[in-house]
C-alpha cells in the first residue's frame, strides 16, 4: 500500500469502533492462515523424519535413497491433506483435549476464560497448547460461546465446513452433521466463512448466517427465529403461531412427539413458557385452547 492508501485505512479505522473491530478480524484471519502454513511445514518435517527412520531400519542402504525420493513427494501430499482437513500427525492423545455432552447440556470453561455451553450430544476439542500462541477449537453439534476478548489472539472455531473468527463476543453456533451450519450473534461481531474463506460475512448483534452444505454459499439475514436458542435460555415465545409450528418446536424442545388433528393445524396460538416442565406446558396449552391432549408413552396427541 502507498502512503495515501495507508492514510485512508487509518482514517477509516478511527472513524468508527465497528470499523476497527472489522479490521482486527480481517487481520486475525490473515494471520491465522500463516499460522496454519507454519504448522503444516513442521508436521511435514516431523513426518518425513519419522518415515525416514523406519525406512533406514527396515531397508538396505541401496534402496533408501529411492524410497526417500518417492517418500518426499508422498509425504507432501499426505501432510497437505491432513493439514487441510484438520488432521494431525501427533500420535499422543494427550495433545488433544475433548469435552462431550450426552443427554444433558455441559458447560466448559476454556483456559483463556471463555465459556462454552454445549447442547446435548455435542463435542468441543482443542490442543493442549491452547491460548499460548493462538486460540483454536473444533465443534461438533451445537454450542453457545461467550468468548473472552483478546485482540492479540483471535478465537477461531472450525465446525464442519465453516470457520468462525472472533476477538471477544457471544453467539450460538449449530453444526450438526449433514445439516446447514447456522450462527446467531447475540453480542459483538464475528467473521463467518467457509474453510478456505472464499465466501465470508461479518455479523453483528441481531444477525444470523447459514452456510449451505450443498453450495457452500452463505446466506446472511436478520435473526428471525426468536426461539432459536431456547435450548439455552429455556424461553419459548409464540405469537399467533400455528398449532403445526408449535407442535414441531415443542417436539424438538422436549424430545417427545406432539401430533394433532389435521383440522387444527392452522389454529393460531399465543403464549410464552419460561423453563416450564413438559407437564406444565401440556396443562397450559389445554387451558388456553380448550383442546384435549392424550398421552401415549412419548406421544402427545392434540384433539378438539
């Protein structure tokens, strides 16, 4: 950049705190890519040394040079593939720390002070050197992040085919297998992209984005589903919502099955529940609608 361009950049950064945060996110993302390259080079060298030792132990000296020549090319391909897809040459399991939730939510406190609330059947992993030079984690499933602010070390999350880069913020990230990946920002600002960052969006409070698995396109919009993080808040709100939609969400929220007479599917319902038990919710629906709910095991059938 020439002096005029640098001056324009500095003026833009100073004109608005939001611009400064966006600049830092771009800088963090750029720096993270170089960090991955340096790690790849080290892993390539380590792997080559290990294979070389094995060859020298098991082969005659006359054949070593041939294997080494072929091995160099093969190791480069293997190393690049593992680095690109998030693999590692490290065989020591203590280098990777993982936390899983089963049929209950699980709270995880990270070494940098960040808090992660895992939804049911989710998993977060990070290396033992987390927060020394960088902050990178991998997510499977769904989690709500409250990231401790540290501009010198961006917080990077790889979830499926997505990458999220933040400096310090709060958001919900859902990356269930074979589903589009959804992020909802409740505080601060994040950069959301596919893995090679050919598609990316900046999101602020009240915005969400979805990474489509089939095309890897990102669709950004205002947060439209007020119940999207009900699993964390325990708060469900319905405003003239059809019975069909209510039944679908309650089925997922309580992990049971709500069914209904087809003639009632468009019946509008307005109510709010705040961490109510399934039994209390059933009674509430019966009281405000006048309908009956018959219970058979884990199936709740709504009739007039």
